[in-house]
């Protein structure tokens, strides 16, 4: 039996399997920043407020009008896991928490009973380009956790565990681990109400980089666990005697080892894995519940309470240009171990 199933080409929003809801890969080649931390370039041709299709300049404003990104918007009933590879995100939310993170940091936000937050992409460099690359993953919550207290967690890149393997020719495979143990490498602790918090659910979020011509065996996972591999950058892979072209995703027979041989240039993959929650889903926009009635209740609650309101002066607020990475949650500030930005 082949280890690979459901081979399909990647779409704009990557197709996911339970317990995940969606995965978005944002990659934008932003120009120099202006005084407002927006692009120092013409916005002609960009549909401000709804700018999602990359033009010839290869960057998007998304819902932003001045600074690219996503101004204040609500969520209930699931989690967002934002993995930044390049660039910065300025976070503000209705709990009064805020921060700036980027260049390898991961934000794990449990929306639970309801939260508003903004995610703006400040272009902090005036004299050079501001490339942005990040993944935003939506992870569902089981019914018993959908009304839990919202929770905001930051995993600084200096603290994130990394698994490395060198083959017999010293070619490296590197796996940045957001969730899920790999070999002897253990992850940081997920938020307490997350589906990932129970090790029996085998939730894994792995970002993989393989050197040119590297060889590696991805170990099997328990039966009944969904594992999907997204091969988004490179040329091609040889996986269990099957050639896989860049730009495809595929599911894996959980109890089979994947023997992967890379082509002649570096390759990058994202792996999303977990045991199914296996509950009904009622979703509309930013709310994910189990029934239509619960969904209507979520809209009514948001209309009534605004999930705590918006304690900030603008829905698209950003920090100052020289603000280093930090978080402030319930009045307590936290900085990464180095206290510096990775590209300083």
C-alpha cells in the first residue's frame, strides 16, 4: 500500500483536514516603508480594504488602507496559530493585550468564547524592502472548549525547539516545531484548552527545510491520525518511490514511514497532523461552532458585547517603527530572550 493519498494542487487557501480548518500562506514582497509604516509606493490598482490578489508588484494590502494587514475583527470557537518566517506583525486585542512579533516567532491565540484582534504588518524599514512571509493556521476547538476564556500565547523563535538530522552525506533536514514531538525533540506547551494540549490527539505543526539532495525518513504516527504534507517551495521530492512536484499537498498513511529524497535545490514543507475532533461544524466567517443555533448566538453576542469592545484608538493601529518585539498581557510585559529583533 502506498503511503501517499489524495495528492492535490495547492489552492489560495490550503485545503486542511480535521482538526484543522484552514491554512493561509502569506508571502509579500513589500517595498520600503513610509512614515505611516505603509508601503512607500503607489497604491494604484490595489482594492483597498479587500486586496487579496497579488499584482505585478507582488504585495497586497489585505483589509488595510494605510498599513497592510487585518484591522480589528472578531473570532469565536477556534484557535489561530500564526507562524512568521519573515517580517513583523503588530497585535492588539479586545482583552487589552498587545505586542510585536516576527522573523520566526509564533503567536497562538485561543479565541474561545470570543475576542477581537487586529494583525497589521508594519513596514519598519525605510531604506530597504520589507519582505513578509507567514502561515496562519486555524485549529478547531472541541465543543467543550468553544466557550473557554480567550488566551494569548507567544512562542519566541529563540525558544522554539528545532529537530535536525544529517544524512550520510551531511545534508541537513531541519524541522521547526510549533507543536508535536519529533524524535527526542519536544514542543513547547500548547494553550490549556487547545486540542493540541492533550498528547493523545497527536497534534503536530512542523515546518521542514531540506538541503539539496538531502534524505530523511519522517517517522510514522498512530493509526487514526490525519497527517497532511504541504510541499510549497522547491523543485521536486521523491517520496516512497513517488515523484512529488512543488505546489502540491498530500495525505499520509499514518502508520507508514515516509522516505523522502530531495531534488537538487532546497525544499520547504509544512506538516499539519492531528486526531479528528469528529464533531459537526457550523461556520460563517470568523465564527466556528457546532450548530446553526450556536452560530446565530455568536453573532448576537458580538452585536451585544463586541467581545469586550475595542480599547485602542484605531482598528488598524500599529506600534512605532523602532518598537522591538514584545508582548503585554494583563499589564505584564515580556520580551524575547535576546531582547533584540532577529534582523538587527
